[in-house]
């Protein structure tokens, strides 16, 4: 599996972040930094991006690094939104931004996993293999369904953007 020490740490942090994201979704129907699971997801995802910048398995700076930058931007917008930076849209942008960050985890996870497994005959030949597109498309469809459900729940709750700082705090 030829993971470097940095690659091993990067993968471990990523797995913790993804698990925390799913825990937050299962428990609260959204990922929010005001909860412990949401905070672990947020910081774990940021660390995953930052550690990813030191990994050059496919040569120099490339698409995975660009995805890391995009993910950091999404996290920054979601963080600002959770603090009310976008007025009434803040709750929606914060929730959807963190859900989008969870989806973005699945792009490199799919590529890296399927270019290594099954051992001896990986499913994908390389990062550009067209067989990855339908799998990533499936994850995107799941994201769209989840995002739609989250928007419907937020609309039903009628919660204003300012309630984010007053709800359950990290213990």
C-alpha cells in the first residue's frame, strides 16, 4: 500500500474527520462546529487538507492539492456563515458548506482507495480512470439528496441565522 508516514497520518486524520461528520449527521441532521462531532469534523478536515499538501504521490502540485484549497475555502465560508456573516442565509450556508466538505472527502478517498484495492489488481488504473466518475457521481447524488433534506429541515424549523451561537455548545 506504499503509504508514507505523512500519508498514514493524513489518512488517519481523514478517517476520524469523516466518522465525526457522519456522527454529527446521524445525531443532529447537520454538521455544525457548535457540537463536538462537528468541531472534530471541521478541524480534522482542515488538517487533512493541510497534511495533503505535503503528499506528492502523483508528482508535483496537482488536482488533489487544488481540491484541498477548494475544501479549505468551503470550510472558511461555512465557518463565517456559522457566525452570521451572511445574515439570514448563514444557517443554510454553514450547514450546506460543511456537508459539501464531507462530500469533497469522497473524491480523493475514492481515487486513492480504488487505485490500491483490490490488492494486486486495483479497480482503477490511475487517478484519471473514467471508471471513477460514476462512483463520485453517486456520492454527489447522495450529497444533493442530503442537502435537499437539510434545507427542508432548516426551512421547517424557521431558525434564524443568529441562533447558531446560542445553541448547544461544545462540552
